[in-house]
């Protein structure tokens, strides 16, 4: 945690923390525990969390489960379409360390190489209550102004290009090793 | 005036059934062609399973279709049991039927989210998810996890049922039955919904067979085909049940079949509970080393025919542990639904872009079993 | 007509809400079989690495630990990476001496902003969790022992 | 042999009639016949006439020690209560070319694309062989071939060769602070 990101919470932080809209993008298998959270059984809307259909209206990018290289490109694009301030919540094990698919040739092993992650919800898959607590913890963090990293302010697209380059480099390395 | 527009439906779209994309060619509002773009969920299961022992592969196989994991496990289990050449104990067969049917109920209830969601019938989704929550709690009680159960295991079921299994199961059925009835009256009998779904995306029976439809999509076209009945695996031969059948093969028929299948599943579970032997062994212990051989497991899952083809061959294996199966192939029911059938319907029927999510939802697709 | 549906709507208007008031009024729903955090009994562990061999996610790493453990001559113990564990229970099934058990203590305490904290060493696993929990999965869960393999037909 | 399908036996080319056998147990009961790769279209046409209207899947098995790919076409019939037929054929590993059957069974179009991208098998007469599922996900030789050791590649690429460790991160937030440096 770099000290630069800590600042005194203000009115804006309180407001932001009270209504966290997540982007409606079911990345992978973790998404199956989101319906109980969004619908009647646990009802996250009582905490002001609800799915937004487009990235332009969303505050938080929720990554649910493993991220393949093809999905990563979509995720990066979505992340850059979201307005500031934006947060990233990562559920499940696979984006953190590779998880069960640690020897898979197509998934990304550590998502925090590519996106600044605010909160990890471990578990395979996280139970519905774990997701619920994850959102509540994120809410608290936003209210305290205690977010993980300073947000990147580079030109939109610059980072995306970097990711594309990075993925391409790895693929080339793969190809070279196979001869 | 023949100007066509190409748009992408998904992967980030509330109407897309999970993480999958479609390339849609439009002429005005009319959809004239559609192409599936898969690969967003590809993990290379078949390769990863070649590195792991057969009991670890069971843990992996559940991840192929998250919405209906028990049927994938059952498919894999059948194939492995054929290679070992054993039959599960009598009690385990009945427990498998009950667990698989609950999995079917949970999957059909979740399907309402894909289907009623794009129609914006949020109330139906709410009731369905509430009913599903009861099933998930039951799963947690019996198998120890809400989604990934790993309960059906080669050689039987993994551990014994608790002593109050019967009462608990009947109680769950009693809780969800009125909810399902309310969904039927409140959503499926609703005139607005009927106007929307009736006559949408008709599929003729001959075409359905030719293009490879299985499960509720095939039955919706009026063909009485169910592997539970025809193959009679596990304890299904001992149980009486009907196969719901549609008439016109439109989205409404496919939808009604699913709601009728939920009732039939409850019926099957009640019968299985009565006929089940309460004592006796529940699992045979299998050796770590799998013999050479070949097995094909075929199961009627919530979406259709799920097939696992396992070949174990101990020739000159390059860089592999000999405990792992040589080759595993899974074939999910979603592959024909989203490729051949969707393309056929779009080309032969009047489908507008607004109807497309409803049409795709009516197939109940599960994209991970295309990608694997 | 829609009168039936309207009646249904009225019926649900006077129903109690279905929502579980988690986390304020209600606790998490766990059962006597919920598979969650492990406990390692270090006095029973023999260091046979059976759990490591059985893990599909390769989440278990063996650590060398100094101390007086007569049963464990090599002094290696399993540590679990909870950012990799899938809670399948195969490690508990594989353990021949019931040194590794699973409890119903679910993973909410692991939610973190630093993913290094989810890496559990044997000492951390040996301490039972502080909250309310049940031992749900152990060697005893599989008793009576499965019968031997029958010959086919 | 009471489950023997007389209609299928009649329609099959004469060459293969005595090779048809009934194998398997449980849900895997099936008729099985091994054919030459040149005759695959002819055989599948007769099987379609015999009432097996659906293609379940094409399984490809790689045998590097024998130098062949084995293709298993699984066909099922709705009228005959889900009866299964498997047609097996073997093609050389060095020159994996076989005729397409996508005009006989529509689903074969997509199954053949899968076989192409995962095993590198060429289908003569198929107009859409491309990277379909593997697009963007994998660059290199067809990954399901037995001599492509993907686990070794992944271990070296992401985990530094250490199997039970966390992945090596080239870039992380704490170490480089690269997300905020530019401000």
C-alpha cells in the first residue's frame, strides 16, 4: 500500500460508497453466485449495489472467475470505458494465482499484472455470502477513501496497447519455445 | 435499399447468455445472419485432464457447465465406471437420481434469468432465484457445497446421506412447489409473455433432428426422446415419469417444457425417495490405476445430451503420468443449439433484433460447454 | 386475462420478504457438511505427501518445520494456498491418518486487499479458527469403509 | 448379439459388413466399425440412410507411438431410441488429411473446425477451417497433440518452473508502482 493513495475521506467518498454500481458482465463461473445476491435471497440492492448494463454507468468492474486472454482484452476495453473513479473487485481464485486452471495455456494467471485490484474475494467459488461481504468491504473502503492504488490517468488506449503487446510477447515466447 | 449492418451481441451485454459473442448481420431490424464467436471461456480442459488422475478429473469436470454441474459429473462417472467395469451399489443409483434431478431443477430455475431477464420480467426471475436458493441450501446440506458438489463419484456417491435425508428433501420440495406454480401462473400464463413467445423461432421436427438438437429443444418440436427413458441409466428404469412434449416447436413450447420438467423432476424425486433402500453400501472403492479401455457416458442433462468419451491407453505416453486418462472428449448440448440451429432459425424465420435475446434464451445455452 | 396475475401480485404484497438479512440480523447459512477452511493436526501428520499428490489445483506445498514431531521424521507439513484451493475435499479423503480435516468456517475472513495473506503455512493451519465452526469433513465421514471392488457380471 | 441392428448391416458397404460389432456396456453400448479413411463419406452416407440422423461428435485421439490419428465419429438415432454407432478411422500423423462430412451432417462443420484447431487435421472440402475457439487464446502448434507439453510451457512461462509456488509476476502494484508513477 503506497501512502500516496491514503487521503482524508470527504463527502464525495461517502456518496460514492453509498451507491456502487457494478458492471453487468458475467466473466466466468463465479457469476453463478451473483443472482442470489442481486435478487431476493440476499438482495445487495439494500446496500446500493446494482448491475448497470453499460460500462459508462458503472463504478466497479467485477471479475468473476478465470480470465482467458480473449476475455482480458474485453475487460481492458471495458475498464477504459468506465468513468473515474473506478474500482476493481476480483472474486474466485483463478484470477489471483491460476487456481484450478494453474496449468491452463489460455488463462491469465495473475490479473493484478493488468488491472489495479482493490479487493480479492478468495474461494472456488466464493459462497453467496462471501460475495456479499466482498461488496460490503469494498463499500467501506470507498467510503474511507482507502482505495488500493492511484488511478491511471494515461491516455485511454495506451494501457490497452500495452496489454496487447504483453499478451503478444508471451504468445511469441510460447511459439519460440516450441520451435 | 439492400444495406446491411453488422453488430455484435455480447460478450458484455445484458441479453447475452454468459460470456459469449454473436456477430449479427442486420437488414433494418431484421436479422439475416448470425455467427457464433466462442473462445471467451476456453480453458483447455481436455488437455488439463490428461495431466491429472481420474479422481481429480472429476473435480475439474464439474466446472464445464456451472449451471448444471451434477450431470457433467454423472457423465464422466458413467464413462469411468465402464472402463473399470463396475456397477454402482443399488442405493447409490437412487441417490444419484435424486441429486441429478435437483440439479436439473436448479438449472431450469436459473434458466428463467436468461429467458425472463431479456423480457424484463424481473418478478419471475426473483421467484425463480428464491426457489433455486432452497435447492442450493439442500445441496449444501447433502453434499457440502452450494454449486460444485463433487458428490457423484465413480463407484457410487462420495459419502453417505444423513439420517433425516427423506424429511429434509420432502420439505424442500414442499417449499419450492408453490413457488414454481406461482411462476407458471404469473409468468408463463401471462398474456403479455404469451404474445411475445408464441410463434417465435419455430423449429420443425425433421430439421431439429437433422441439425443435432437434443433435450428440451428437441422435445419442444414434438419428438418424444429422452435418454433417461431410452437408455435407462441408473435407477431411471425403476421409476415412472412422463416426458413433456411440445407441439409447434416455438419459444413458448420450449419454455413450457422446462416448467413441466420441473414438475416431473419433483415427481421422480418423490418416487425415488420411496423406493430407495435406506441402508447398504453407497460406494465401491476403486483402485488408483485405471485399466486400459474405452467408455462413453451419455446423460440427459438439463440442456440435452451430454457425452463424455474417455480412452485410456498406456502406450508410449510422452511426458505424462500413467495415472491420468489418455484422452477425454466432452461434447455439450449447447454446441448445436448456438451454431447450426440458431443459424437455421434466423435464416428461415422472421427474427428481429429485439427478439434475438429471447430466442437465444429459449434454448437455455451454457457457453462453457462449447469452449471447455 | 391478467386478473389472475394481479391477484398473485396482491398475494405477494402481503408476504414476508424472502431476503435473509445478512450480515446484520442473520448469520451465514452453513450446514454440518459445508466444506471450508482446513485444520491441520501437526501431532498426527506423518509427512507422507498424500494430500499434495491428491490436490487437483496443486495448492498444497510442503514446508519444513523444526520441532519435536515423533511421527513425522522428515518434518514436512502441508501448507495450503487458499488462493488456489477449490475445497473439493480430496486431500482429506487421501490423508491416511486423519491429520487434515475440514471445518465449516467459511472464507469471509480471507477477503483482503493483499493476496499474500491467503497463503497459509502449517502453523497457521494448525491453529483452529477463532469463530464458530464445526468439523465437517474428516476420515470418519467415509465410514463404514467402502466395500472391495466387485467383479463385473 | 440380440441388439444387432439389421438395417444398418444391410445398408453398410459389403466390405465392412463382417467388421460391424457390438461393444460397450451401460450407456456406452454401441455398434462399432473400423473403416478406411478414403471410404468415410461413403460409409457415413449409408449410416445416415440407416436412420442415424445425428452426429454427436468427432473424437480425435493422437497416438504418436503408432504415428496415427484416430478419428471416432459418434452417430445417434432418435427413431432407434438413442442407439449409438461409432465409426473409427485412422489417418497418418505426418499427413493428416481426410474428406469433410459437413454436407452430410451439419454439426460436423463445427466439430471439424475443432478437430482442425486442436489437432491440426485438414478436412478436404471444408471451407471454414480457422482458429475458432483458440483465436487469441493460444498461438503455436495444435495444443491437444500429445507431443505439445503445455504444462511445461506454462510452468516455465508463468511459474518460473516451480510447480507449487505462486505465479511470478513481472509487474505488480507494490513493487513498481507503475500505475501511479505517471502522474
